[in-house]
């Protein structure tokens, strides 16, 4: 019984991985016409990926989803707006500020800006610039989750906020230096990590199902959308302030 | 031995990612909510599964798929492979990069299917919609959006057209679609833009972008290598809303046809 459940989980994870294997094999054998190098290492790696993915999904249903929903419900029941919003902000800020992908992107952005001659290329100023980008992204993700939670509480339709955000992004693109727009656009995508996403999704759905008159599907989702929109605005804003 | 070292390094990094969440939850449970955490044992076991599972997943990717994918991205964007000569090419010919566009599309689709955060959101969406949204339906729709986005993004790098033009047009399409799409899907569609690009997609796609920008004649890796991730987070929004619009239109047509048949009887 348990064995069959485990086998099913492993099979599911293998199905998830199959497209990548197919694409790599196709290009390696048909297009590039080269044999797969280190075949046993690749197979061993694929085995680890399948094992890891099935464990992760099992853990998701046992821990990240329930804790996200439980926190949302407990905070909503407590009835203190201040603590709910503090939790939302802290969740966004703390999970983003140390995110390795963000640190890498910020460092790269500093190097580009240094080479482009828009900031002083000394290591000290590059470091400061990278730190500034990291802080503005982390702050914007915290603010994004906070705004998203207010939206769920008030029941505002999401599209006004998102379209408003798009308009701001478009306007800022016109005035921001072009060395920063590419990075700003990408910063939106890299901020939300694999552990944060399920937790944030559970928080939104948990809140929307606790508050009367909210629909978990239309109101519960959307937090991640804010978290990928706001960093673009803040990174471009940071660029504008630093360069002018 | 070397593997054990790699694995413990990744495991430590994953623990560091989880640490702020654990601290935050403990502080709120103990100081603000002042109650014990329900089902603590199950939560801890689940948390360990998440951390160990994610670390195994990343270790496996680093060992097997990332090196291969990065080498392939480099080989496919190599001017010798594309133009078949060792002569120095000064003008990029966008028609010569067919395999690159196809590779971009296929790797975008494949990595999105394996993306753990998308699996999580699809799972939640299916639960919340009581099965109207199937996990596989959402994941495949999002993956198609990413595939198109990456493919178009590589085309943009090859031709060197400005990034913001594509993004602006994409935004306009999203705005127009928002007006017509079924209201219930909009929030989920916006979210699916942000979840597509994490652990699996970003490293491979970034390698492809930087490789292309470095080898295509006339491109500057610093300015042209970016933007693939932005494309990969924009187009899923369009594909998810598009799919919802299609199903809505299809169902309406079916019911009007049915009414017509009933009317004639």
C-alpha cells in the first residue's frame, strides 16, 4: 500500500522530468550529432532529481501549504490589521533579501553599470550599488505582498492594480537609463523562490477563504503577480535616483 | 565523496533559504498569536522533506542537466555551427538561427513542466477551483507561453531589436485580454507569470541568453543578454488568459448550438 503510493509519486516526478530528457537527447543526437557525455553521471543526476521532486511535493502538502493557510487564518481571526500586514511584509522581505539568484543579478547589474561608466567603477561603489539594488528589490517584494493582502481584505479587483503597475513600468522605461531596464525586467522574474511561492499562495488562498465574501480563486491568487511587478518599478526607480 | 561535498553545500544553502521563514513563523506563533503550532510533528517532517527534496533536486540538476544544457546552448549559438564556416561574420542573419529558436522553445517548455513552484501553484489552483482547473492543463498552457516567450526572446537577441518594444506590446495584449477574459482566471493568470521562472528555468535560460549575446555578431552581452526571463514571465499570462477565453468561447458556442437544435425540434 505505502509502496504503491511511493511508486506513484516517483512515477509522477519522472513524468515531470521526461520533457527535459527528451529535448536534451533530441538536440544532442539529432542536431548536434554527438553522443551524450558522462552517461552514468547524467543518469545518476536524473535519479536524484526524480527523488528530490517527489520528496518536495510530499513535503509541500504536509508543511508549506498547511502552515501558510493556518497562519493566514490565525492572523485574520486575531483581527489585528497591523500584525497581518507586518507578517505579509516580513514574509516578502526576509525571503527575498538573501535569495542567491537576486544577489547574483545585483552583482551583475553593478558590473554592467560600472563598465558603462554610469557609476564610479571602484569596487567600493560597485558593492554599494549592488546592495542598493538588493535592498530595493527586497523592500518592493515585502511591499508587494502587503499591498496584495490589503487587496484581498478589501476585495479590490486585481486587474486595476496590475494594469496601473504596467502603465507605471511603461512610463518609467521611457525615462530610466537603458543600462538598467533589462535588469529591472528580469528582476521581476527571479525574486520568488521555490519555497516562497507555495507559502505565499497558501497565505492568499487561506485569507480569501477565511474572509466572508471573498472567493479563493479570484481573490486568493495574485500575490505572486504583485511580487514580480513591483521590483521592476523599484529597480528602475533606484536607477533613476542613483544616476541623476 | 565529491558528490557528498556538493550535496551538503546545496543542503546548507537550502536551509539558509528556509531559515527566515522558520524564524518568522516562530516569532509570530509565539509572540503575536501566542499559541502552539498545531500538528507540529507532521509539519516538521514535511519541512524536512521539502528541504531535503529540494536539495536533492538541485544537486541532481547541477550534476546532470545544467552542464549539459549549458554546453548545448553554447554549441548551438556557436557561429561555426550556425554558418558552417570559420570566416568572421560581421552581420547576423536571423534566418540562420532556426535551431536556436527551436531549442529555446523546447527547453522553455520542458523546464517549465519540471518547475516545482508551478507544480505547487497548479496543485493549489486545482484544489481551490474544485477541479475545474486541472493541474496538467494549467502547467501545459503555462509551458506553451514560456516556450513562445523564450523563442521570441532569442529572436530578439539575434536581431538586436529593443527589449522594451516587445514588453510594451506584450503589456498591451495583456490589458486587452484582461477586459475580455473570464474574471475567475485573471488573478491566476497574472500569478502564473511569476512562478514560471525559478530553480530549473533561470540557469538554463540565462546561459542561452548570455551565450547568444556573446557570439552573435554586433551584440553586447551586457545590454542584450538580459530579457529572456522577462519574456518567460510575460507570455504565460497571455497563454493562460487565451486558453480560458478559448474554453469560454467554445462552451458558449456549444450551448448556443444546443439551443438551436432544441429550437428546431
